[in-house]
């Protein structure tokens, strides 16, 4: 058990809608990152937050945004959903020695 | 740009046979490399990292900077090793915390 929990586990949205995915990190882990994993691919880095500020970003458009809160929880928000946004979204918190602990992910389907 | 390549999508071996999962990377700095594993119906988890020079569940991986490789090896595969394996590279420099993953190799160990 890694202590990283995500919600919801599955959801379906319509193209153009907005979605918020949530993550609760392990206590004491100040760094949280989000990944998108499409079927048949490895996780793709979206962004990272450290102490409530974004400090790293991958090749994702601005409609992907996030928040991190002092209680080790965080959110991933995606606006103007597109069909290609359908994927598994993984939250990960960073522990000692740069080890990343993953949640089980949120499956998003955009129709 | 950093990139991780796992040339084999699928790898199948018999129990007791040696196994090697290939990983090649491109990165301009000094890399920090990891292997992650995902067993059936479980979350992605760290298997080992190169800086630890450790052996986990009989697996080892050596960083070869000349060949830019970080292959995962085990001399005698077991059925419980069947899983999805991802090689990942951590960027600690310009894009803090960005981990780049390969697309994974599905290992099947047959009895």
C-alpha cells in the first residue's frame, strides 16, 4: 500500500466538458506529479507540483491544469475535453531517493 | 530531448530460463534510471533504480553509459515475474522531476 489514493476510479465525459480528478498523497510527500497513460503506452508526464506550486511541465496544453493543497491532496483539471484525452490518469507522490509512488489511477473516457 | 525506448512490446520465456528486458535511453545529462513493474490488477510500483545497485526479486540492471542502455536481467525467470515492465528516466535538471517512461514490455513466463 503506497498511501496514494485517487478518485474517481472511472468516469465518462462528453467532448467539450471539463473534468476534475483528485489525488491524496502520502503524508509528508511534498511533491506530486500527474501522468497520462493511453492504452498501449507508457505514462506521459503532465506536470509536477512542489509545495503548491507547479515546478515542471510536460508537453501538454494549458487546458491541463492542476492544484496542490497543504493537506497533501491535489487535483488535475482538464478543460474542453477532446476524444484523445481518453486515458488512465495517474497521480504519483515522490518519497525519499526520488522514488515515485503511484496511485491506481482514474480511467477517463471522453465520448 | 530525453527519450526511453523499450524495443520489445512482448517477451515470453519458460520458467527457469534467463530473461533480459531491454531499455535504451537518450539524455544529455547524467541520467537517473528506474525500472517499474505492474503486476496484474495492481498499481505501478518501483522495482529498482540504478543508483542503488541492488537486486530486487532476483532482478538486476546495470547502467551502460557507453551504450546508453539500462537492461533488466534475471538469470532464472519465475512464473510470478509475469507482468508489465517499464523503464523510466528521471530529469533532475531543467524540468524538475520529469520522468520519461518507455512504452513497456509485457513479460510472460510460461510453466
